[in-house]
C-alpha cells in the first residue's frame, strides 16, 4: 500500500531473520514443556499417525490384559474352593475311620450325621468360590471365555466342572445306610477316595489353565511396553538437544536484535546531514 512504511533491505533481512528465530524459540519451548517433538500432525504427519496407531493398539491390548488378569483371579478363586473341598473330604475320611472303630451302632450313626453335615458345608464352600459373578465349580458351573488379542480372534474357553458333593465320588452328600455296618462305611470311604481324585484332577486342570493365562499375561505386558516405547520414539523430544537448541536460539535472537539495531543506525546517520 502507498502508506506502508518502507524498510531498507538490510533492516528487512534482519527483521525476517529475527522473526524466524523467535518462531524457532517458540517451537523449542513447546517441545521442552510437553516433552514431545511431534505434538500434532502439523509437526510430522507420518510420525504422528504411526505413533497414534501404536498407542491405540497398546491401549487395546491393555484392556485385553486386564481381562486376562481378572480371569486368572476367577481361576484362583475356584482353586481355593477346591483346596477347601479337599480338606473337608479328608475330614470325612477321618470320620469314616473313626466310625469303623466305633463299638455301637449309635456311635456310627452319630458320626454319619456329622459326615452329612460336613458334606453340606462342602457345597456351601463350593458355592462361595465364585469371583465377579463367575463360579467354575458349583453344581451348575459357569464357563469362562478369555480373549487373547484385541480383535477377539484368539480365545480360550475354560469349561466349568461340577464339584458339588452329589457329583463327587458316587455321591458323598449322604452316608450309606447311616453307616449301619462296616460295609456301608467302607463303601463311603471308597467314594471319599474317588472324590479326592476328582478334586485333585480338577485342581491340576485349572492350575494348568492358570499357568497358561499367566504366560499370556506376561507376553501382553511386554507387548504393550514395546508398542508404547515405539510410539514414544516417534514423538518424544530429546530434552538435552532441545535445551542446547534453546540456548543457541536465544543467542541468535540477541545477535539479530543487535543487527537490526545496527541496520537502523545506518539509516539514522542520514539525519546527521540535516544537523
């Protein structure tokens, strides 16, 4: 425009250099304050979107990892229930052994009643062995599906197993003929031994699945860390380098201010002609 102030070539060159330096200082200060070299797609579109993709997958796998962690807790609850059931069945065996040594039918009957009460407590224990609404060992057991990746294309199904007293041995919930004879006691002792075998087999199965899930959990933890590390390498700033850049730019800015001042002084010297 006709009314624009005209600057000399030297002043305009120094002003442009000073503006560029100020812009670079602002960018460097932003990197130091955020810790990021790439704050948006405007800084580096390729690095920004690649980092975003890696971070998104890391977040998805973190959710899968949390789900697996909760599934492990469900299995641990079932295993705790089985451990308690084993102790109860061992007590039942002890009552059976005591009944075989009893002298009178009344004593055997009393021990038989205690055995049935213990069997009822076994069911109560089994029913309390759930976690987060999932019980793998009650009379009507739940099944549990666990996803291993973010798109649910790899998964494991843990089938529940009925560990109730009525399903252990032939049926340990009730004593045979109220232990009227030693033969009745021996029959139930065989059932108790069979029940222990079932409980230990189930514990082994669930323990193996727990180990598998823990292995998968450890893998996912390492994978999430790798993805996040890769994302950070694409966007994080080198604070040591940026600090050195800021110091150099501040020095350059001061030199630019001095150069601009010198350029202005050369124009002011014309005034001396009118002095």
